[in-house]
């Protein structure tokens, strides 16, 4: 669709131009008023366009094995700085559990082995970072929609909130810990998966081990890494800055569609 291609060029071009004058990462981008204005305008255009003009199941472009990037930059954190996470990596995440709770009838706590026994999806897609770079990778994981459906979503459920292991800022109230959210429309998109493999191998720590979100019609910061818990909510009330994500609380757009 024309609007999607235009937005992609706008975001990548804007971020790349700002990078030329000294941007060094997401924190700098989030604090730049020019970038915030671009994102706010683009968010309204894209969300309305995708929801009104494009089927909710329309797929992001998928690529071939030959298109996989020889190097895939690790975005955001490259390793959570916590004793608990370090201990989990040492035992191969044997005692890691993904909790799903909130507005569900049947809360669960699933091991990595549990997730790998469920139906999976493999997709080769392009990751677009707001900093201006892109890379193509092959992801395998559990479709999120089917997993959520199995927990019995309550009628008031509207958002899936992803709580992560990486802490980007040291705070007393937990607001420095990374989190993200999507609505249930995007949660049930066919390409929205909880990925445990990248390019045919279990995720490396730098890329979000043991589990990360892949939500392929959205910018890279929505693809939360180091997943620990999925909380189903009816609003963003009680979530620190109330904007639905770590970067959103600091000025990024929430939808971030491409």
C-alpha cells in the first residue's frame, strides 16, 4: 500500500538524517522534538490507514532464505543486568517461565519446553528500527493469538502488555524496566509470534533469549525482548507513565505501525 511505503521511507529517512548530526541511540531519538513530531503525525496516518484500508490479517512482506541479512544488529539492550537473568542463562533457561495473567480465565506459567511443543510459525521478515537501520531475519515461535485464546480472555480484555527482564534505568518504582503493549487486534495477527528461534537457532542473549515478541507490521522497539510476563488489561492505567510502553512513556508513539 502507498501509505505504508511512504511512512517507512519517512521514518527511516528522518532517523538517518538525524543520525548524521550525532544521534547515538533510542534515548537520543526519543528526546528529540523533531522526531517526536514526525512520529506523532505518522502514527495517526498509519493506524487509521491500516485499520480502515488494510485487512487485519494482511501480512507484512516475507522474504526468502537468500535474503537473510549476514549481520543483524541487536537493538536496545544486549543483556539484562540482573542476577536472576544471569542465573537463568547459566542453566539454559530451564527454570524460566512465561506468566500470562490479568484478564484471563486460566492464568498459566509456561516453560520454554512447553512453548516449543505448541504449534509454531516460521517467517522471514524485515526489522525496521527507528534509528534508521533494517535487517532481515528468520523467526520461529508460537503464534500469540492462539496462546492467548487458550487462556480464556475475559470480555473486557483489550491490551496485551509485555513485561521484560531488562532494566534500562535504575528506579525504585519499576518504571525503568522495559515493557511494551499491543492491542488484541495486533495480538491476533498471523505474524505476531513469541519467537524462541532466530535463523534456525535458539535466540542468543543479545537478541532477546529466551523469548521475544515479533509483531511484524510495527517498528523495532515494539518487538519486546527478554519476555517474562504477558499481562492482559483493559487500559494502560497503573502502567507507570500510562502510555503503554517504556519508550512511549518517554515520547515515542504507541502504535508504531509500518
